[in-house]
């Protein structure tokens, strides 16, 4: 009997595999069409029992951006109506303000509110919270004609001004991750007057030109550049918009089949591997919100950083176009010497290929301000948001640095 059953199984193995795959696909389709509603930043904050505000602001070139606020914490009710130090949080590439809010037990935004800060969460053009414009639609090619230069030149300074006006303060603290550091450094370079408005800049996963050639694997950037050129040589199109399917695919295919490490290999190649800090449950939640859309031109600009190792404006790869935009055949470099706000940079000393100690040292030499650099264990580029021990190893240290700064115990 056993022999007959085994022979039947062997003869029909293809059919059995087809049935298994079909059942899995039916389950996947069911999950996709019956997935839970994705909470926005307001709903995420309010789910903690905290107050939340949405503010819409318009940049000088017409993009309408949604900015969110945690004005006070229930743990600090006595300070509810007080004027508090303002912290503006600037997220990274392909993310939105949601990323600061996904895991309340590890949220730096929540901790800052609990410590008595007035917390504001910025968003950029082209992301889920930046898809409106005074005259343009995301269906218009011109809508996507931007890189992080425009984010640093228009979005960040407009957000800073809006927040300062709303809080009736003259300066604030900027906290930036990855592209949040790139754009803030552009703001301080291109608009030197904003150095007086940013009393302290705390950056992690800092990226400003990939100045150190030896420590960066160029292949992912060359690949992205090649793909963009094949689609549209001007790179003015949307890339990787937000879809709820990403987290479902990761959970069903990668986590449930126990191959998550293999699924994360492209991420590890770009951002560095650190298996000790990966939390797959948090990763599934993150993929509800990441990626959140941007322009392919922004990716191209980072690819140019990798190719040229210079902190410079976008190269149109055409002498005539460069002259039309800049008046010179070569794009101008951002002036590090214009940057005067005091800065604290956190970095992963071993596992972050995008933000190395060598790069941070070079940036520190070129800016006019004092820069303090601090290593955080073996963090990679994404661990500042999603690591298992992010609260103990990083968030608490940021809070401590801010406390020392306001008490005058940090000398710049």
C-alpha cells in the first residue's frame, strides 16, 4: 500500500506542485484584496493616544507638502501649553514621515515628544505626502523634474520657515537620516542665512558626495543609472511608488518560506548587512510604507555622486544643457564653507558603506562649523530606524546629546 502511494506521488508530482502553487497564489490574492487599511501619519500618532496635527505648505516652485506635528506628549501634560524646543525630523530616500512612527517602542519621534520637544515631521515632493502641486499633476513629466537638489533648495527651507512661523521661534534643531542629511546640507550651503535658523543639526547615515572613493561599491549605482537611461534619458519619471503589496509579498514569500536573508540581499549590498539587528516583523510593517515614491532623477543624482565623488549639483551629461542651467559646462559644487551650523554625526563604523568615517572626516574638514562624530555599534544604513536595539544604542544617545546641548555641556 505504501509503495503504491509513493509511486502515485512520483507520477503526479508535477500536478501536486501546481496545486500547491495555485493554493498559495489564491491565498496571496486574497490577502492583497483584503489587506488592512494603511494608517497615515496622523492615524499612527493618534493610535498611541498622542495629539497630532497636519500642516500643508507650498514651496516657492509650487509643490504642496504635508508636514505633521506632535505638539506635546501625554507624559508631559504640565508642559502642554508651554513653548518647547522645536525638532524638525527629515527622513531618508523613498520614505515619508510614516517611517518615524511605525514602531512606537522604537520611535525617536515619540521619545523626543516624551522628553518635552515640539516634534515636526517633514515630507518631500514626489513622496506619498508630496504628490500635489499648484499647477502640475503627477501625470505630468515636468512634475518629476527634480532631484534632492530641489528638495534641499526649496522643500527644506520652506518647511523650516513654516515651522518657525507656526511656533513663533527663531531657530530649531534638525534631525536627518540619509537623504535628510544630503538635503539639509544643501540648504545650509545654498542658503547660508539658514545656518542661524538651524541651531543644531543631528545627522545619521550622512551622505554628501561619497567623497571617499575606496569605501563604496559602485555597482548598484551604475545599475540604477543604466536602467534609468534605458527608460528615459532625462530621468524625469516616477520610481517606486508606495504599494501595500510589498509587505505582503515579503511576509508570504520571504518570511514564511524562511528565505528572508536572501530577499534582503539587494538591501544588504547597498545599505550594509547586519543580521543581528534585523527584526522581520518590523520589516514587514516598514514595507507597508517603503518605498514611498520619488523621481528617477534623484537616483541619477546619487549615481553621479558615486561616479564623481563630488558634492555637486546635477550633471545633465550635456555641455549645452549644463551651460543653460549653470552658466558653466561643469555643474557647480556645493560650498561646504557656507555650512556653519554645529553638527553631530552618528555613523555605523563597520557596516554602512554609504556613510563612512572617512567621508564624515572629510566633510568635517570642509565645513566651517564644528562637527562631532559618534559611532553606533555595528549599525548599517537602515538600522537607525529599524534595528532591534535602536532605542538603547541610538535614540537614548540622541536624547542625551540634546540634553547636554541645551545645558551648554557640548562645546562647539
